[in-house]
């Protein structure tokens, strides 16, 4: 469930950038995936530190 939040955030960020015409859709999709991967890694690191 938690991993859906950064995924949706990344997708919406990439989509809004593409809608604004600043970046092509392919690059916007990559930005969304990168945001998802980075936040997932941060969540894993934070999870390890709690344990």
C-alpha cells in the first residue's frame, strides 16, 4: 500500500510536466519512474533504521 503513494506521485509529476509542454512524454514517464524508485529506496533505508 505504501509503495503506491510514491508511484502515483511520480506519475502525476511526470504527467503534469508533459501537459505543461516542458518535457516530452517519454522523459516525463522516466521522471515518474525515477521518483518512484528513489522514494522506495528511501523507505527501505528508513525501515532498516527503525529495526
